[in-house]
C-alpha cells in the first residue's frame, strides 16, 4: 500500500547554514533527503515512517572529490557514477569503485550518494566493507562546527550510528596508504546485478617474503552492522602464507554473526564468507 505524499513535508534550504539551523532548531524532527533511492522505496511501500525531510541534494559543500597528497576527500553527495569515473579512486581505491558499480542499476548509480549509503545504515550496503578496509574517516557538521570520526565504530547497532540529530555527514576521507596492497572485493547475491547482498567481502593485504605483512578484512550482511574483522587480522598478520587458511577460518567464523532471513540462511552466509576468505588468501 502506497503512502500518501500529502502527509509528508520536504523543505529545501537556501544554503548549508540554513539547513544546519533547521536541524538544530527542531532536533529529530527533520531528516536529510539526498538521492532518495532508499527513502522512495519505503514511500512506495507505505513504510516510510518519518514525515519531515530537508533536501540537501544541492549543497555545494557536500559535492566534489578532492585530492591531497596524503588523502582523498569525497563529498557525501558524490554519486556512485561519479565515484566510478574518478581516475584516482579507480587507481587507488578500486574496491570502492567496484562496490559503486554493483549498487543497483544505472538509474540508482546516477542518483544515489555515497553519504546516503553510509547513513542509511543497512548492514547489506555495498560500500561500507570497502570503506572499513580503507580506514575511512567521516566529517560531521552542525551549527557547532565540524568533527571527524573514524568509520570503524561509527555503526553501533542495527540502524544506529554515532551521528547526532543536528548533524549532517559532509565528507568521507580516505588515507592514501594502500600502495603495494592487493585489493579483493566480492559481492554475493541472488543475481549478478541489482541484488541486495547475501555476503559482501572486502580485503586488502601486503605480503613480504612469503609472509602476510599487513591485512584488512571487512564484511557486510553477516552481522547487524558492517564489520571489520580485527581479531582475524591479528591472527593472520605476520604469518606464513601457506599456514593462513586454517588459522584464519577459525577466527573469522567466531567474528561474524550471520542470521536466517528472507534472503538467505545463516549457514549459507557462514560458508560463503569462509569460501571468499580462502579465495582472498589464494589470490595472494
């Protein structure tokens, strides 16, 4: 059953200052509306509970991909299409570009934003595992100024985040520290396109003399939030490559917490996660 559009309110601020003042003046009343690719699905299904939205799509401060010597800064309103097209992101952050290319179809990629993918807080989102592996940082702004938080730890529970009701996600910062790393990203869904992931696996690693010198591993759709597998990384780091699969499988199975739901089963998700883990190690 569709929602009645007349029961909703959408306002468009003239600038960022007005948007932030609106959020500060009425905390929790207004929520941001950017690409709307998730919100419109809920609206059509009659499941969009919140009624008041503030349109932030045209705020120039939240747009653009900026390149510095030690980091890349991605505006939260950058679309999946813009991310895929950027030469530095393709060269240095290929997993994020692959995640963008596997999110929905072309219409979604042209409209949907990286910031929306983060704050929608779905554990099945495609970009969060890559962002976790790339040690992303988030810039949050409000009338009190801006603050930066690490993406690791930003999601605290299902649909729960370390962002206040008067804050907006403005930019995503990626440190340029993965030179010499191997990148591995796999999304497993019902179809090869336009499917919500059953398991999403992202990892980077650097080897040296037959040993795993450094490693980052993150998964989506296997817990209430996208997770970085820190214990598995610790167990693997510094070990001989030929001894890693057995050691890592045990730790990874402990860290993830897949469930049975309408899209898949806990057993399937666990087995696929472990298989992708082994495929990642073999790629080294």
